[in-house]
């Protein structure tokens, strides 16, 4: 066989080997990148899960702290005043020889209202309360508590058929609403609060609107640490928050949460 023919066969073999090695290197690189992406995905998923659990724990602790603060104010402002008034009325009744039936009825009414308020407070102390009642009912109780001072008109509306959120999302969503309401009480100087639950097919939208002072979003950027914290929590649930406000025109916060 001629030498040139051997050289051609050798060249073909070398070419095939080189191509095979190149293909093998490409496959190794693809597998390496795939494994690296899988590892990165697992690490990111683990980090998100840890962040979610941390936010969930913080939300529950903050809910309890906010509930205790509200209960302290309510006992002082409502129950304490009712019992003090009943004590004064009893002193008046004890100083008279004749029985004043109207005064006794007022005393019974005040003591009865104080007992009713205390029962409501006892119910709100339960750490498992949010697990057994709908989210709309929990928010309704918050609005009732805010409206008891007579300085704020609170309204709750729902659209669509209420659907149950996962327990963890429910806890974080309630804390977001609770924090938004507290921001209104502290900063907005509002006289009206409206909360709208819209149970659409794709997810739940919660709109929290007030008629307070509002603020300039462009000047304040993200609206401060509190509003940024709300956005972060919503993102961990796979949702998002839109904040609309202007000076003198109140503030509207719209929270969107997917069902799954």
C-alpha cells in the first residue's frame, strides 16, 4: 500500500480522535455547568427557604407584640374607664338611701360592656387564633379594634369567594396588613381606612386605602424601611406590593398574593 495512503488514513484517525476529544471536553463542560447550576439553584432555594422561615417567625413575633400593645391600650382606654365609671356610680349609689333603678341599670350596662370587652381581648390573646379564623375575619377584628376610639372610620369589603391561603402565607399577609394599619395610625393622620379583599381566580389582592396626609414617593424613594420590609415579605410569598401616594391625597397599598 502506498505511503500516501497510510498518511491519509493516519490523518483521518487523528482528526477523528481530535474531534472525539473535543466533543468529550464539550460534554464535560456542559455537565459541569449543569451541575454547577443545580448546586447554585439548591443553594438559592435553601437561602430563600431560610429567609422565608425567618420572615415568618419575625411576622409571628411582631403580630404578638402588636396584639399585646393593642390589648394594653384597650384595657387602659376602654375596660379601665368602664370599670372606673362603674366604681364611681357604685359609690354614689352607696351614699343614697333610695334605690335609683336608672343608676343601677347604668352600672350593670357598664360592667356588662367591660366583661364583653375582656372576652374579646381573651380571644385575641390566643396565639393560634389566626389558624382557626379566616384572614378577612382577623383583619375585621383589627379594624374593629382601631375604630373603637371613635376617631377613625374603618370599612372592610370583599369581592369574590374567599379562598384559604397556606398557613405561612396567611400569617405573613396578616402581618403586612397589620403593619400597614399601624403605619396609618402613626403617620397618616387619617379619618378613614378601607380594606378591600379581592379573591380573583389567579390570586388574592388586598387593597389598603386611607385618606390621610400621604407622602411624595419620588422624594422618599421606597417609602422608608417599613414599606421596604413589606415589599420584601410579599416577594418571599411569590407576590408583590404596589404603593401609590401623594402629599395630601392619602395612600393606597395593594398587596397581591398567589394562592399557591
